[in-house]
């Protein structure tokens, strides 16, 4: 079973925290106020924006620069802060909002006040005219007072004409066809199927799609971005279905959200009609409190699967099965915990003690007489750490679903089997016992296997 799953994992790369320009018409179902559940006695941050300064004349495709003062007047810190910067234009058809980008930071302490500079490119495909710059700030925590979380420039910004367009004019649309679940949580896997459509035969180059979760469909700048995807080429009468799987970002708080997709949200392609670039999935998505994977019982489930899959692999190789040894288990858990607490990743502790030395310190026997009269000495060890989600550059290139202990164990086994040195321990015909320790530090799953 394990070997059949090796081909499942694919290389994928995405950026979670950088948001680029959004082009979308506002639409109008009912808004929701997530702060209704707070009482006047709830301790919350109190973020506010003031003293917005921005340039008043910008050419399309160039940078719009400025700054704003951010203050936390509340008695507690704010975490996972996002500050969205938009251009808003009034016209006879309603307000047009272009999402320029997002500035993010991990924490703003109580009583903190500072100037935040920003600089974003103005998309070349937006309409000409005068725009107001609008900034909205939010944190992971709900606030009692949110009326000062938005600021708008007092004077309009003139966006000058772009270079004359000499290409073709497609008409792009996007549909979200299905989702894997209507209830998820931050850090959990989520899959959607979507279709990219070109309504005519004109072609164009690349563009981007933005997916976000919005608590208020009438005010998209209050939403939280999920992911962005690239379309490398728009071809004639395009109708292409794609599947996207990733983790719900950890900065999205619990609540009910509208799932929104916007195609060409950076305004890179001139179209015959841009008013149909936004799609709202018909069913709401509920984000619940995340599963606490830091708890030991969750990690122990992964260890249990590693034990079963190790023996399944040995059985496949025609070898004897290993018995689970509690002393070796304590040795493995101790090393896994020590690596997390002291921030290292090695078979040797910072003092230079190897697995055999650590076993001797615990009073364990490290020498065994074999049936042929020989003596075997030493404790063998496999270690691994893998991050949840798309893990390029973090020791494993593939997708790790942290919500399913068996999937985490599968990835670990695949890596050990594909490594000659680790695989040598898995298929050693002379070993008889195994102990396994798994723990999660909030980013990486660490695992240790000890053999004797």
C-alpha cells in the first residue's frame, strides 16, 4: 500500500501571504457582523488607522506609494494582522474596487503606534479616471470597536492612461464547481474544483486567479485570502477545469464565509467584459476551531501507523515482524522532544551523545547475543521532520495533509524507504524490537524510530 502511494505526491508551490491587485465589481447579498458575540467586558485589541499620505498622480503599471499610521489602543496585543490597500472608483454602474495588495505582520503590541509605508503596482488593465485609496486593517482577534479600522484618502488619485492596447480582447469567466467540505478549520486540508472559461475566440497571455473567504459578500475588502493561481495562457474558447488542494491559512478565524474566486484580479488582460470576473460559491463555508495537533495523543496516532507500516513493509520484503518495545519508545520520544525543545535535528544531541549512548543513560541493554554466537551491539535510529501542507524547501517536496495521521505516516515512510541509509534500518534482518516517538511543534512533525 505504501509503495503504491509514492507517486501520489506532486511538487507544488504557492504563496500564502502576499496579495496582489484585485479587480472586481461589488455585489450585494446580506452582510454579517462577527463582533456581535463580543461583550463590553471582553479584552480585545483596538486597531485604528490615521494620517494616510499617498501620491495624487500615478501612471498605470507604475508604483503607487504612501504611508499610514497604525495604532493599537487596546489593552492586549493583536496577532496575524492584515492591512488591505484598495483603489475605489465611483461610476454610474456602482463602485469598482481594485485590490492593490496586503501588508501583513505577526503582532502589534498593546499601546503600539507606528508609520507603515506601502508601495504597489497599479494594474495596466483598470479603467482611467480618479480613484480614492482605501485601507482596511484586521487582526485574528475580533474587536469591540472596528469603526476606525478603515481609512480613505481625502483627495482622489488620478490614474493616467495606459499604452494603447494592440492585442486581442478575450472575455474571462471563472466557476467554482465543487469543494471537498463545507466545514474546515485553519491548518486543515481543503480541495476545490474550478473552471477557467474564455467566452470568445480571442487569446491572451498569462493572468492570475485569487480565491478568498469573505464574511461579508457586500464588502470584499473584509475578506481573507486563501490562495492565488497562475494561468499561463488564455486560449481560444478556453474551458479548462483544475483541482486545487492546500491548507486553510492559520490567520482565518472561525466563522461562516462566502468562497469567492476572481479571475484576472491583477487587471493584466484587457477584456470585452470585466464585470463577470467574480464568482461566489453558492454554499457558505464554515471555519471551525483548529484541531490541536500539539497534543500527544494525536502524535501517538502517527507513531502507531508508523509501527504498522514498518511491519507491513518488512512483511512485503519477507522479513520477520518487529515487536513494539516500551523502553525503546521512551528513548525515541525523549530524542524527538529534545530536538524540538533545543531546536536541532540530528542523531547526535548537542553534547555529542548518539542513540546508543542515550539508551545507556536510560539503563537499557545495548548488547545482544545472536543465535549464531555473534554479539550485536548498538541502537539503530531513523529520524525525520516534515512540515504540513506544501513543503518545498522544508525537507520534503510534496503535499502533507496534517489532518490525517495515516497520511503523515505515509509520507514519513516514503522518505525513509527512498533513503538508502534509513531503509537499511527498516529491512535489517537482525533487529527484533522497535520504539517510535512522534511530536509536532506547530510547523514540523518530528519522528524518531529506534531499533534493537
